[in-house]
């Protein structure tokens, strides 16, 4: 049992350590961070084009605007009963700023653009999304990067997919490919344990034995996309519709991931191509990493 648990939690962020650090930050000496912010501002090289490009991508507001009625002063921000990871991730940065400043943050899977500026974990990939300001929220779950020691050519010639399947687009994929010989798919939702698609959860380490890993978006982004792109396997997915701090909107099809149509009709064709051309697959892996 101990070995099984060790394998399952390998390649995952250490949540206890995350909460321990967040707890101690609550009692941090704030004047020190205000001073540190001045030093950081002095040392920032705003002529660095790559640095500025990232800033301007996350925050696309181009003029001063009023925070909405749901906003509050930084010093009045309270830890919620649920969704505390959003609060802790936000407080990690807010401690650098004066408490009288105003802020608005929308927790959870944000699939719309707010009417007034707000900090969000995710936003739609489209023009006119300026009010949705991205920050790396819920990072203990989403921002997980791994070390994969298995070479691409040593992995199974199959697509592996484990997900909770209740959105219509995920159901459509499972309807098409659940019984396909090139796919190993499973719905891991416990409420569906009596359904035909149900299979037990697999660890990240077990995923790494497959060349191709399904990265279908759920409510917003595909949570597994970050760690897949740090591995020697390849993410398989349609063009993403939502993005986070990871800047999914800048990913290029068949450069950073294997692109399939929105109706999934070309999946077998794309898998066979990259099985027959492993050098092309390895180019994607290098670009993704």
C-alpha cells in the first residue's frame, strides 16, 4: 500500500507544504514586503521586451478604470470558507501593496469576461477580454511540472485519457473513441462508477507510459495540460478556448501540441502520423518543454 501511494502522489505538488507556507504568510511582517517592493521596482528592467510582453498579455487594460461594486480594500479581504487557495495565492502578492488600494477577484473557473476589471484564474481567448486580468491562482493544482525519464519512442502507441465526463464535448469524444483500439479512455467521476465509461483514477507516473495524452478542456482550461507539456508525452486537443497564466492562447497547433478538429474526426489520422514520424513528435515535445 505504501508503494502504491508513493507512486500516486509522485509528480504532484505537495499540498500540505503549500498550506503551511500560506499559513505563515498570514503572519508575515508587512512593512518588509512594502520595502522589498520598492527594491524590486528599482531593479526591474522594463526595457526587457519579453518581460513587458508577458505583463501586457496578462493585464491588457489600457486606461484607468473603476473597480466594480464587488471589490474591496486590500486590508478588508477575508479568507472565504471555501476556495481558500484563491485567497492564499492572491495574498502572496497583495502583501507588497498598501492596504487602502482596491481590488476585485473572481474565484473559480471563469468563462466570461467581467463587466468591470477583476483578477481571474481563467478567461476566454478572444478579443475584448481586457477586464479579465490573469494571475496564477489555484497554482497548487494547475501549475504542476514534472520530470519524465521515459523517452517518447519507449512509450505505448496509444492515447490515454482520464477525466470527469459530464460536459457535452467530453461526452462526444468518449462516444466516438471509448472502444477505439488506439485509445484507453476512462471517466473517473465517482458518481458514474456504475456507468460503462467508468475506470479508476491513474497517477501521473502511469500516464507517462503513453505517447499521447488527452487534454480536453473541462469547465475552462485542461488542468493536465501544464504537466503534459513538461513531459516526454504529447498533449492531444482541439484549439483551446480558454487560457490562464500559462498563456494557452499563444500555443501553436502541431508545434506545442497535436491539434485535432473540434469534432475530433481526424484523431486516428493524427495519431498514426506521429507514430510513423516520431522525429516530428519529438520536435513538438522540445517546443512544448
